C-alpha cells in the first residue's frame, strides 16, 4: 500500500516480483533509462571538465532521464557489465541462494562460449563449427554448460565448504589444459589467439543475409544505429529476461528449498528437502546462466583464447557477490556494474589527473602525490604503459581495490552494496524519527 511498503493485505501481494509501489516506479524508470542510453539525447548543457562527467550528466535541458554512460566508448563497457550480470546471477543462485561455494564459474563460461562456437561458428581446417543461427547456438551454449554442471553436481552432495571450492577450482585449470590439447584446439582454436565466434545476427537458418543484423550498423524501427548500439539493446533485453527468471526462482518452491539447504542442509533434508535433487538443480541452473553469458561475451569480444577463462575471472565473480550482496538479485546487479565499470572509472580519473599534473593548484599537487609517470616521479600509481620499476599501474590498482573492497565489505557490511541501500532506505522510512 502507498506509504506503507511493509503492509500487505494478501499473500499474493507479498510474493509479487515488485511488491511495493516504489519498486515498480524504480523498475520502470530503470528500464526506460536503460534503453535510452545508446541514443544521443541532449540532456545536459555546458562543458564538463572531467571526461567521466560527460557520460554521467545530470538532469538538464532535454528529456527528463539520465543519459548514463551513453557514448560510443562506454557502450561496450556497459554491454560487458550486462553480460556479467547474467553470469553473476547464475553464481548467485548457486552460492548466494544454495550456499555452494564455487571457484569454477569461469570454467562454465568457457564451456558455454565454446559450445556456442561449436554450434554457431564456421568450420575451418583447424576448428569445428556448424554455422547454425543464433536462436540455436545461444540457448545451446546454456544447455551444454548445464549438462556439464549436472555431471559435476553429484560431487556437491558429498563435499561442502572449502573442499567443494577446491574441486571447482580444479575445473578452471582443467578447462585451460583441455583448451591447449590437440582435441581442445578444435573447439577453442589457437591457444594464443583463440578462434572467431559467431556474431549476434538473427537468421532463420544459414542464409547469408540475416533477418535482423546486430553486428553491423543499420536502421531499426526507422532509427539509424551503430553496431555498438544494437548490441547494447540486444544484451539489455537478454539481461532483463534473466533477471526476471532469477527473481522468480527465489519465489518458487525450488528457491525456498535452496535457501533451506544454504541455511542448514541437514535440517532441510530431515524436513523432506531432497538435497541431491535441489543441488543438481542449482548447479544446472547456474551453469545454464553462465553458458549463455559465456557465449554472449565471446561473441561480443569476437576472438579470445581459452586461457582468459581463468582463476582471475572466477575471483572477479566472487568479488561481485561479496561487494554487491550475496543472495540478492539487486545486490548482484549492483555488484556487477560496480566491479566491471570501476577499472574504467579509475583509468578515466587517472588520465584526468595526469593531464593536470603539469599545471598548478590543488589538483596538480594531488596528482604529483598519487601518480608517477615515465620520468621517475615518486607517486605509487603509474600511468606509464610499461612499468617494470613502478609499484602499481592502473591494472594492478584495480586488483588491489578488489581485495580491499572485499575485506572492507566482509568486515563492515556483509550484505555489500545492497546492505548500504537497505540502511539508506530504512533511514528515510523512519525519518524524522530515530527509532
């Protein structure tokens, strides 16, 4: 009810996907803003000095929406983040909802990527491929990864905690090794260069002219769009579909069973929850999400070797859950965008400081303290392209930030960004009272 967000008059009202008026408004606004991002709508007037501010304008002249990260360069990063949302939602089902610690999520992304390449890629003398259309290879990538997840799932019934994490960690190294074998190269291509992946074009079968072209610039609904804009809109639509499924899984009997296993697996089994069955469902569902995301990511990148589906990528997904908020869909979404866009924000900010290092004033003084260039400055962060003698470059800084953020959130805010949002929301609910 309006102004009484926690008061429900029926069970159906409480179990809605968006149970409150505020959530409905936020969801509608977010979806509309998401699909307006790729278009050059004049929303802010006047120059902005910091490059990132040109991508995050405030409300100004033009449409009453935020044009967030809508320029051509940032659209690809936003597409990356939305693909990562799909994969992270799968890990959230397995780890956040079912309580099964997994360090092998990158392996399932790789399985999905090369299943999609096997089904939709073009065959050559060195790699397999069948050239099937996207409506086959994209869900087929998820199904292929889900089948591997079902094969792995019996181990999850016998192992818990650290032991399960070590087993899933071994999958990552197994996948990299398989990609380097003669048999694996038929799927993954050259170990150093990778293989070409199918493009995001919708075909009825194998005709040369696609029914809907996404990988090339053209007109959609009378609007001229670039390939980046088309990919952004397509990936956004896929992300919304998987968000809808992830939210609904949590509301179902299966979702409640997975949460019971997470909280106390022995007690859940005593109460009649089939532990083997639901852990199998958790692994299969998580792997399906990862497989689809892996195929989308590989198609988005275009060409990548099997070695990129490594431990660092798996740890990145763990960081997403811990920073965003494990067990929550909203926290997973926030964590995905935060972790993926943070490196570019840091790089943009470092470049901005570097441009003002030669000037005078407070900003120049701060940049001299923070940054070190090729001339031997004493700053801890280097902007040089090759930095053998410097303590940190921008890439190293991002890894340090991940580690620091994980430690900070685990100690001070276990629910991550979602927990911060809950505190802010609760504060305004009871304002101006302190109780």
